[in-house]
C-alpha cells in the first residue's frame, strides 16, 4: 500500500506524465519545445501565410526543394497516403513545404510541384537572405552542394517533419522513414 501512495504522489507532482489519457506517439514528442514556433512567408500563390492561418488543422511541415531526388518527393507522397488513410478526417491535415532553394523554386514551379501531389498542399518561399535565420529557428540543416557541372547544385538538408496540433502548437517531429501508417496513427491522435 505504501508504494501505491508513493506512485500516486509522483503522478500528482509530475502532472500528466502518469495520466493514462496522455497519447503515446511513434514520432518524437516535442510538446513544450521553444523552437519552430511559426512562420510568416509567401506561398506559391503570393499570399502571406502564418501558422495561425491553419488553426483547426493538423499541420505537417517539411523543408526541402523541388529538384530533390529522394527525400522530398517521398515525403510528399507519404503525406498523400496519410491524408487518404485518414478518410473524412484527411481534410483536417495541412501539409506545408518550405523550400530551401528559393533561387530555383519559383512560385510557378512550386504551384506545379505541389499540384502533382495534392492541390491542397501549400509551399512557402522564404527570401534567400532570410533563409539562414529561418533554418536556425527550426533547427534545420541545409547546405548548397556544387555538383561540378556549370551552375548545377544540389541541397543537403534535414529530412524530418514537424507536426503541429489543431491549435498551432508544436507537438511532434517525425523522422524520415517513419512511414505513412505510423504518421497517420500519430496525426489521428491529434485530431478531434
């Protein structure tokens, strides 16, 4: 009986940590993190966007570029699968792609690129001069890599996805390769 009281005391003092109602995620739980708190950028249609614009939706946010040969198209394809697997609740999922290559990723190119996956997907375009500060705010690694061919380059970059709940709070970080089924389960726990 003594141990039961100790356990209850620990639960009371630590708050929700012992609560059976606290969801367990396959992604990394970032609830309460003090970074990656928002953005104010133009989308592929020229409209200014902020995280608050998507209140009521779960936002999945990924940094990449349109000429990425692997991580970016794979992640976007998985978002399509996640949205479909959520059925009617899929409309409450808002994928947001922030380009790390604003020199080449023009609004026109991003319109076509996003539409190739799902017309509801949003692409955001930072100013080149603002990209280092934005990457630092989101703890994103990126580096322009010369391919040795005149004017051609690739971008090395982080490949995970930030997940925000319907109130716009940062909740999760999904590592690349988690897979659409695990991501759909996590997102389902954040939807009403």
